[in-house]
C-alpha cells in the first residue's frame, strides 16, 4: 500500500487540518497497534476514523472482520478501492452506534483519533461500554497519560476516574510525531482499555456520578469540602461515605468516588435539613 503522502497525491487530496487529519503510515507502528488489539479470526473490530486505510489493512491481516468508520466523503471511496475486504461505513466516530456491528456480542474498537475529538469519542465509548471488549486508541500522549493515571498525581482527573470506572487502562505503545503525515505538534501514545464485565464499583446514577466527578475536579486545588459546595448534598455525602473533607479530588480512588455517589443518592432522598453539617 502506498504511503500516506503518495496516496493523497494520487487522488489530488490534502490533509484537512481543521479535521485533525494526521495519517499514520509506518508499517512497524501499524502492526504493533494491530497486535495490541489481540484480534482473532471471527472477531469484529470497529476502526474509528479509518482515514486512508493503513491501520485498516493491518487489522484485516489478523483475520478479523473490520468495520471501517470514516466521515470524510473524499476518503471513503479510497478505502473501498484499496481495501475491498473491509466494511466501510460513512459516519461520524463520535456518534457511531456500535450495536449493529456488535450484533449481540462485543467488538474491539481501534482508531487513530483526531486530538480535538478524543474526549467526546471516549465519552461516547463509555456510553456504549457494554458492547466493547477492548479499545486501542492512538491519542495525544498527554491525554493517554491522563486516562491511565493513578490517584495522587497531577495527571489524575475526570477522564481517569470516569474511564477507569469501566475499564482497566494502560499505555501500550508510544509513537513519535514524525511517524505521521503531516507531523502533529505533539507525540502520541496508544491507550489500551480492557473493559470490565461490571463497573469497578457500584454507581446508582451514571449522570450524577459524572457530575460529581466533574464538580470535584473543577477547582482541583480546593479541598473536597469546598469543591463540592456547589453540588446539592455534596458535603453531606462526603460525611456519609466516610471521606475526609480535607482531602482533594486527585487523592480519591474510583471506588471512593462511587461511594460518595451512592451517599449522594441517599442524601438526595432525605430531607434537606438532615444534610446540614458542622463547619470544618
């Protein structure tokens, strides 16, 4: 298969900068990404943002069924011509419904994601996590490190807590910027997500859990007592969950955030008077 620059020239195209198109053509990196997906013949892999099809080809070589999702109408015909073995779907990665591809089972998701869309796509995957067994996502290195971060560090934040509630996360591969055409301004990492059969800890209301985590990290230098002041019942929930209100959000594990959410469900059901607390 031609390298990205040659393929673009052959079709009279240029990368769309506003779409964050940075094409990966290094065969060794592509094979390494496909290996991280741990695909077997008979598996279904959904590639988000298939681009010119270089990763698509590496995924097809595993013997898996490949559903290549691409929203750029100029690239979809190239994918169909170059890779007739793939099922090309013209759709937007950040809203693509995985249920048809999963067909009652679970899929593996792979993709070289546009940096500016990585968070929306991650949240969309979380919404469909029951359909996903594993994900291998090439992201801006800083974002990948944030998702995989452990409690206590500066990188640990909203994405860490919400993703790790549903999956085990680790960095599988580091990719320098010069592996891409055109080279982006930052380096990349392959984030590997192994989705859990059940969430890491019980949460009673997913939307409330996300709101709790986002509120806790909105002013991360503040203690939880101050950070959760805007959240109705937040301070009472800390006490009910047995969490020291002097701690900061970055020190709480996924299980501790879930405990606060469950306490919130209790405090929201109780009278507002019971949520008053002595000052700290």
